[in-house]
C-alpha cells in the first residue's frame, strides 16, 4: 500500500508537490505548482479508503466534482478537478490554494469589529451550498482560512459533503454513523436523533456549526474548553452544557444570533433564526427584537435547568457491565485521539472485540514506518475486564511483543477513564522508547 505522506518535491500527475500544508484523519494536503500555477492537492490515505469503503469515497468525490462549472462562491474553496490515481492507489482532489491562516490557529486574534463581516461570509457560503442541495456537515475553525488582513473567510474541506435527500426518502437524516467533528456538532447530529427527513433539520445542523465556529472567534477559545476532558465530558457538554457567548465589542444582534444557533433543540433554533439572521437587521422593530431576546433567554435558562436536573440523583445507577462498557468505549476514544495528535506514533488500525459483557480487547496495529523507528508492524493489546475476586475493580492489561520479547503490564484498580488512560499512556511511551535507541 503506497505511502502518500512523504511526496514533497515529487511529481504527481502534471504537478510538482512543493510542501505539506495540511493533514487530517483521512488524507494529506500538498501545495503544488505547474507552470507558475499554484493549487492545493489532497491525497487520501489508501488505508482509510480501504477501511471506510472506496465506494463512499468515490461518491463524496463526485459530489465535490459536481461543483466544477457551477457559479463560484467567493467564500467557498474552488474545486478544479480530481479522480483516482492507480500508481498510488488513492483518490485525489485538486482545488484552489487559499492564502491566509487556518482559523483554529488564530481564534483569539480576530478583531471584534470584523467578526460580523466574517459571520456573513461564512453563512453565505453555507447558504450557497444549500441552494445546490448540498450540506457541508463539518463547519469548524480548522476548515476555514482567514486572510492575513482578517477581511475574508474561505470555507474549505468538502470531504463529507452531503446531498440533501429526496422528499420521498424516509431514511435517517444523516446515516447510521456520525462522521463530523464532535465539538462543533449539535446533539441531534451526534446522537442520530433527528426525526423525519426535512431540509430544515439539516439547516439546523449547519446553523449550530456556524454558531459554534463564531463562538470561538468571539470568546477566543474552542467551544466547551475546560469541560472536554476526558472525552466523555465533551459528549456531556455537547448534550447538556449551554455555552457562554458574550462580548461588549461585538454587536448584540450577532451575540443573540450565535446564542440561538447553539440551542440544543433544533426546532427551537429554526424558530429563532434564519439565513437572514447573520446580516445586521434593518427592518425589525425594537419590540420584535426585545421579544426575541426574551424568548432566547427563556430557552437558554430552560436548558440550564434541565442540565442541572440531569446532574441530580434521579439518574439511574449503571450496572457493573454498563460501567465497564462505558469505561472501555471512552478509554479507547481517548487513546485514539492521543495517538493521532502525538507525532511519535505512526498510523494505526484499531480492532475492537467484545469477549463478553465483562471483557473487552482492543488491538492497535501500528504500521511499519522507518522514519519513526517502527521497522515492522507492531501490535499493542489492551484488555479491560471485571475482576473475578473483587467485582467492583477492573483489570487492565497492556501487552505487546517487541524484537521477540513480550512486554506486559497488569493493573487491578477502581479505574476512572483518566487513571486508565494515564496507565496506557505510560505503557505506550515506555514501549516506544525501548524501540527508539540512539
């Protein structure tokens, strides 16, 4: 299987790949040149195409290519071409090379007076996609470029773009799996609880993601910061926590729009906002604005009360098997995130197996990567099980074979997600350090 990560300086099609400008879970983006023409080229990881299904990737590529020849929107990255490359065994996309910086790198540096301009541009790009019966599904700061003068915004990464369903299609709105970014997605999208098959429901998802992105511009930190570790806390925050959005330097109407975007109930979002809400109001009377402010406060206060009630004693106690299941799922999510974000590890495949309701095994297959001193595929196994003697305790084992030697650790404790993660993290680092010798 070809490695698409070390191609800087090489030729791809008629383009010379000059530098890496982006990297995501499913692919890598290069700046490229040909006869003084500059573009960005995304190469998808072949192993991701294999694991996620090449048919789905082809379908999403076709949706992106359908934008070629359409009237171009100034705040949406322009698609030039794409296809499949047999020599690398991958799918590629050629698009506009947008100058500027990724919004997630500068969220605390946007001049407040310019935020309403950028808000209008972002909503306009998303609205343009809707006119083509498309939904972005992953609007977030990391998928947005801001020009160096902070005047212009460009929405990128149409990798999980979605075609709005036909009226006769009665299937679930967004499929069986969540494919976007947890932090910037609304509860109904994360937990697959949409009802019906209405374009408006998709618009509500888009409004929420726009609101979450604008929250970061105004507050200067990612939404739910401080309430996102371990990862299970982030799930709870998306479902229950009402984000604070406030600033004396940003117009009140925009603050109100963002707060409405972030309401947990998608129907309430749509009752209070429309596409026109992202433009400074010109015709609404003071009475209408006041009524909207009052209703929004009522809804936000209701959310806060509901979240407080959920934290009370009314929540039924989980069984021992349910607690182990939750610990295992959340721990593996934490480990996945850590391995992706930490550059000392090569890419890996994660295979999870449920032995019983009281035992789970996860095998992490790290690919061979000589640049990181992984000279052969390495498999790490993590097992979680209920202790046979003290049922409230959990047995956690960590095992791998390096250079013919077995490295194993075993703990029996009343584990939390955090303590289990720290034990696994230490074991990963100790094992890798033994491989990487000077």
